[in-house]
């Protein structure tokens, strides 16, 4: 032996992966972050809820979803709340829909390189959605 004994090592030093260590709870008692999160903004029945479902394994989906969210929420013509992936998204999916009503864009089961989504003119789509929702109001 090399002169190492099991008795001389502590539990934290003996476990190289750190599985035996426990994170200390922050002082103040409450460990949940739920109090810091804002409440749902869709409580107002006058606001339209738009759901953007996007595939999470490719950043180009997130870029387009964020562009839609910024464009719709920044519009002065309509009062909307945009939710990105409120539920687990489908694979290869990019869909923009009004919650419980109509679907604006639905691209499903796309394979790489996601050409149908990349060919979309996002500014035109955003303006079409704004025009469609402002005509309904």
C-alpha cells in the first residue's frame, strides 16, 4: 500500500465526484423562488394570448420565436401576451397560434436544415398577425 488509510479521510474528500456533499440552504428560511416570479399576465380576459411553439434543439427556432414575441408585444395596434413554449414542444415544430382559436403558422415535422421555416419572411408574418387581430377587435 502507499500509506493511505480509509480511516484518515473524511467523507467529502473520499468521494471524488462530490456526491456526498449537500448544498447549504440559504439563510432566511424560504428556499423557493416562486415568490420572486411575476404572476401570469393573461389574467385579463381582454388580452389576446398568442402561443409560439418552437423546437428547442436549434437556435434558429428560438431566434424566430423571439422575433415574433418582440414584434407582437411591441405593436401599438393590439394588446397581446405572447407565450413561448408553454408546454413541451413537438420535434421539428414551429407554430404560431391564438390560444384556443386559430392557427397562423404551422410547420410540423421539419427535418434539417429547416428550409420551410428559414424561408419565412418574419416581418410579413408579424404584420399579418397584427392586421388579423386588429380586424377582429
